[in-house]
């Protein structure tokens, strides 16, 4: 076992779009384990847009990352030492940990053992069978409440959460419209994920987006699963049907803004159409994760949900991969592999 | 019976704040009654902020008022002629009618007979026992879902809908914070309506409003009943508790804007705090009006809900009174009396 631990730390708070200068890799000694703690050698690290929110001086539902401290995210690791009798070296654990070679952690509602023999692909525990899939599952089904024959629209539909939400909506018998950036991603939405229509938001203003949404959803939108905010949300408000539901999952269009977000010019539609908009945090549903994971695992194993991962190798790739993710240049869920022991 | 009918018509569409020039009073002949129709002599006319929305080129949940046509609103009238066997001259009817001396109408889900002997004050059927009270009732109870001990905040709390919503929240055992414009209205909120705290929004920016809300609601806000939108809504988002509910009833701060509304800089709180925001239209609840009116009538008769009306006399006062209402200069629900037969 090593005596030092490489960590990706926050060096300065980004204003606007983060750059590589905001981060660094340092080496820190590993503290001795306290009773109940165990040490993980991280194998996979999930890189998510939500990390951006925790880099800035705004409060969020998870703690702000402190200057000079390691970033945190969901990781999958192998236990290499343990002072918890219920956790043995060689077992695998998923939880919210430091982005580093090793993490000290303990059991908790969000830290759970995973059985790598049950799934095709270990990294899935950080994606479709992890927070990503769970976020899509609860946001779409519990907040969106789609019923067969309704129209569901998903923003960032080629992204990790969006692609799962869109495919679950298809499984539920809905017409599904995906929004993504660029012709290539839009082609993937229709050809690979089987969506009914795709909208390329790039270089579109509010008015044009609304027109495109109306064309793609001629019966109007009953459920909007939104990862983006900004003018996509504003345009969607104009296309919602009476009693429509908006599951607010993320506001990625707004995280890097230096100034205020654009106004919601169509907010009155909330009243005129009796719309419901509801934000959510997947951790709220922690006591139902196993139920959801059973569904997700079955759908993945049956090939009903297709999931893309972009696996990057090595801790040095953490920052460039995160920046690529924020830029929308990724091809699937961004995951970092820190060890090549597991395929 | 007269052969002509004075009507308040829309002469031009206002841009920004309406002025008297946008309106006129004309005289139009009364059409002969078709089978099923009856003729009302209007006694009371409700003047509501929501009329503003229907004057402009934006769609709303009720039809836009057409240029050259009479304004429409809720009126209470006496039947003076009828081709509906179930409606007799001398009976009284409340419904959505033209703002005019006489209205031709027919029975429908929103047009109902009222028994003037059951209430202290006939005009109450256009206020606390009409759409105003029903809007407060369903918005607060069905969307806000307040429980005893929670904190409820109401904007435009000295206004017609807001004052009823705030008092119902008090009846349900909540701490209630009202927002209103000016020291006088704020004093009324506390001293007359019995609210726990009042916030004067005038000359306050977003940051100061948030601070005042936190002071007035030290445990945070569980339910926000919003009639206003704009920076009051934005500030409220920052003060909501986990799983808070926002009942979006109106956006009066935005109706007269020439440009876009201010941005909702705190929209991310929807996600971080798992908030639900829901717009509503009282007509949705039409099949439950009688249940709600039973409650409201009992509360009014028991003195548990106090309600202010500002009664203006004569059709000539329709436009000045409406403009005063939009300016916030009214003292209670604005009602026009067209005949002095009923007190």
C-alpha cells in the first residue's frame, strides 16, 4: 500500500467557464483509519456536470468544495483496508468520495457494496446503474408521471441522465422528443436511442426553439424532463399542455454564466396551463434505490436501455475530461478509470 | 326595459401601464334573446388584476378581449327577461359577463344562481364568496398544502385574493407572513387580518427582500402563495424550506412590463430544495366550488375571515377604478356597483 495519495484539488473558484488553472493534482498523506472507516482504492470515478455547481460560491444541495481540498464525486473502489467488520478487503463499494487514488470512507445511506459479478460492466455502477440512472428514473417517473400516449420532451437528451430518462419514457409508451447540441448527437437520439424526434438547440433563439418544439411535439408536451434551464426551459413552457409536468433536474445552461440567467418570459404559462414544475435531488429517494436499481438492471440486461460511456484513463485526465463534459464534447457518460484491473 | 346598453369597451391595446385612452364607454343595441338565454341587469361588477392580462396580445387562460368589444368580468345581476324556463325574472345570477349595464347570458358551469338572503352582503358573491375567495381557497389548500406549524408567505397579501389566502392559512394554524406595498397596508395585515409579520416590498431590491423574508420567516417558508412574480418570487425562492410549495396565482408585477421580466436568479433552489411550483386556474376546480363556498361562507359568517371591499359607483368609474387597482391604490377588493337596489 502506498503512503501518498494523489488528489484532484480545487485551486481557485471559476468565474464563468472553468479552466484547467482552477485545478491541480497534489499528493497528500493518507490518514490512519478510525474505527468504522475503510480505505478504497478507487477504480472508477464519475464526472458529472453537477460538480460545476459545487465549485462556486453558491449553495447547493451538496456541500461546496473547499479551496485546496479534493473534488468529490461518486466513485467505485476496491476495499484495501478496513476497520469496519462488515466490509472486507477485496469487496467493492460505491459512494460519494474524494477524486483521488484512494479514499477513506465509511458505510452510510449512500455508500453501498456492489456485486460486480451481477452486471456486464463494472462502470455501469457509476452510470446507468448508479446516480445517473437513478436520477433519470425518479425524476421521470415520480415527478414527470408520464402515461402511455403522452409526449415527453428531454433536454440534454444525449447526455448521461437525459438518455436514460428518454429511454424510460419510450418504455412507458410515450412519444419522446430529445433536445441535444449538434446534428451528430441528434442522429444518435433517433437512431440509437429510438426517440421519435430530435431538436438541435445550437444557434437557435427562443422563438425558433419554440417553433421546433411545436413541430416535434405536434400534440404539445405533457412532461418536460429538463437538465438545462435557460431558453430551452423558457421555450418549453410555451409548448406545454394543460396540467403538464416539468421535472427540473439540472440547469447546466446557467452554471457557467457570469451574469444572471435569461428571464423566463413564458412563466405565465405556469398559470394559464396549470403547470407543475418540481425540482428534485436523487438522494431524497435513497430508501427506494434498490427498487429502482432492480428495474434499471433488468432493462439494461434486456437491452431495453442502451447506455454510452466515455471512459478516460488516469487521474491526469480528470480535469480535461470534466472540462470536455461541460463543453458538451463528451460521447456518453464521462467516467474516469484509475486502475485497469476491471474491464 | 331599455333599448340600449352602455358597455366598457377596449379601444386600443395597452403597451405597458394601461391608460384611460385605451378604453371607452359606448352604447350598443341589445340583441333579442335566443332560446336558453336570459338578460341580466348588472348590479355588481368585479374588477380584477387578471383583466390586464386579457387586454394584451398574449394568450391567457381566458380569451383575449377583442378591440372594440366589451371587457368581460364576473358580474352579479338580476334577471330581467328570460328564455330559459329554469331562470326567472327577479332571480340573481353570478357569472362571467360583459362589463355593461345589461348582459345577455345563459346557464353554464360558471354561471350560477345566488341566494342573496343567505349572506350579509350581496357584493360578497363577487369577492370572498366568489372567484376571489375560491382562488385563495384552492390555491392555498390544494396546491400549498399547508399544515399546522408551517410558515406560509403570501404576496399582495392586502389584496383581494391574498388577504383571503393569508387568513385561511391562519385558520389552519400556520405562521403567516404577508407582503404588501406601503406601511399602511402592512399595518392592516397585522392589525386587521391578524398576520404574524408583514413585509413592505416598496423600494426594496432582491437582496433586501430576501433578508426581510428571512427575518419575517426565521424557520424558512414552507408555502408561498404568489400573486406577484418578479423579484418577490425570486427572493422567495431563496427562502423556501426543503420540499416547499409555491402556488402561482398571478404575476401582477409582470403584466405591465414593456420588456422581459427580471430573471429568476434563484431558480436553482427549485432543485437544491426539492421545491414544487404549480400554477393554477380556479375554473379547474369548478366541480368543487360548492364545497369551498360552504367553508368560506361559514368562515365569513363566523367572523373568521375579514374581507374589505372598495365599492365604486357607476359604469363611468369602471376604468378609473381598474387603473387604481393596477396601481395598488385600492383598499380591498375593487367592485363596481351599477345599481343601488342592493346594499
